[in-house]
C-alpha cells in the first residue's frame, strides 16, 4: 500500500469516556478516520504509525445531526469511526506516540 495514503487515513484518536472503557476492558482503540478508508488500510496505518499488532477492525459511519443555527437549519458533518482491537499485550499510549 502507498505509505503517503496510509499517513492520511487516521485523522484523530477519539478520547471519551466510552473509548477509555473500551481500551481498559477490551484492548480496543477508537479513531476518527478518512471517509474513504477501508478496514485493510486502517489496519496497515495503525500498525505503521504505532508499531503494534492489530487483531481486528470495526468501522461505523455516524451520520451528522441536524442542528439549528439561529434561524437557519444546519447539518453537522458525517464521521467515520474505526474501533481497532489490538492483540493481547499490545498497547497504544498517545502521550508517547505524539
């Protein structure tokens, strides 16, 4: 796979109460990913950037909500999320990786 493309796949880690619970219990990490990313590309990008072994990748497309901005109706953008399951003993520490 193209290394330049893999560097653009992962947009940001998702740090929330739900994602920290997943990391503790199930050794999974949540990422906001590019809307055109495939599971194989996400797996290769995580392994390349963080030097860990990935067991499985689950992807969801979260539709943006309709919100009111003053008088006009607006829409938040759609988000594609990836939940990456790491192999046993693997861990990603975002403070060291940055």
